[in-house]
């Protein structure tokens, strides 16, 4: 497909939400149509991943149009999951300057997915229990995969070097507590909101979801933190929201500075010349997931993301 531009255009045409008469005769149900469209999106992502850097930058506007169209007109988790996969591929195959137009829709969709996870965790215990058990419906399974896809996109953005994705840095506070914030303690104690606390302080999604997951499944033990990977990159299928706990724990704790009697605020850091912050970094970097801070070299970060995408593209093996 590298030297045949017609083939790539035909692939994009198959992803359009307008269904032709010929195509309609092959479809017997909406579910089959959604599954077929999701497979075309997955194929698109694989083709772009297999390309060289910026090979399809000239078609980025058309690619973005197809992704946005599917998000707007097809309310099917299986389709949205593959759109998130396409976003992750575009992040590693397109230069940041050519990717600017994609940011608004991508961030909006990611916020909506995290809000959906939050809503599921806030729902009644009986409904949530059914959501985690084997009796759940096929749509529930698709929804879990959508949650996983959204979280993998967030992990991708957190792993890429900060200077490489400046657009994400401008809205990172939506997902992760700002570094060195003196309000971290108030953020932690202000969610979930109750009648006795103020609701005027924005709580980042990682903190919200971490506390809701702790409330449902209990806090992670030290043993859990040592043996369970915080990364979701090697997770192909999500079977329970419980599996998201290490990831959101790492994000929620990422920029909270500890000391022996509580939390350090900005004044503490200024007065002590950063000594406390340095001590914190040396003592706890192993469990906050420093890879999620955007400190990895670009080549290493992209290699990890590519490996995670290979996991997503791999079919189930028959053992």
C-alpha cells in the first residue's frame, strides 16, 4: 500500500458511515455492521503503524474526518475502541506539528470515557457487581474494552516526553494532579463530594477514579504495588474494573509529595531548597511509575507504545 495511494483511499472509503446499497445487502444486523466497521478502523490503524513517519500526513485531515464521523454517528463501543487505537498510532507516526487539529476531539473523547468509568463506579453496588461478573452481556464486554482503550490512550500521552506533546501538557491537570500543588491534600479529601465538603475544587480524573476504585475494591497493599504492573500496555482484554487500580493509583500518586508528617506544600519546597522533594523522588519513584511522567527518551517511549500496539493487533492464540 506504500506505493499504491488508491488502495489507501479505498480503505478510507470503507470506513465512511454512509452505507451504500451494495454494502447494505451484505449486512444482516447493526451489530455485524459495527463489527465490520471496527475491523476496517483496525486495518487503517495497522496500515499507518506499518508506514514510515509522516507517510500519510497528507491524508491526515481525511483520516481525522473519518474518525470524527464514526465517533459522532456510531454509538458503539467496539467502534470507539478502534478509534482510540487509531489515535495512539497517529501519535507515534505523525509529527506533533501535523497532529494539532486532532487534539481537541481526541482529548474530548478521552474525558468522556473517563467520565463513563467514573459513572460506572458511582452506580449501585448490585449493578456494578453484575458488570464485573460472567453474566454480563456482550455489550458490557465491549464497554470494558472501550474503557481499556481510553486508559491506554491516556498512558500513551503520559509516557511520551513532555516537550514532544506540549498540547497535552496544557490540559494534563485534567487527568493528573499538578506537580508541587499545595492543594493536593484538599484534592484528596474533597472527593467524592459530600454535603460536608466543598465541591468548588476540580479533582483530576486520576484522583477521582483511584478513590472510587479504592472504595469498591479496597486500597492496594504494598505487595500488590510490588507485583502488579501499573502499565496497561500488555493487557489485551479487560475483565474487571479492578484491573485498572494499579494504573490509576500510579497517576493519582504521581505528583503528591510526602514527608514523615504528611504532605509538603509549595512553601516547604521553597524554604528547604528542594531537599524534601529530592528525598521524595529517591524514596518513592519505584511505586509512582516514573515512566508516566514524560521523562523517557522519545525513542524508548515510542518503542514501548509500538510494542503495546502489537499486543492489540495480535489475534488470540490457540494453545
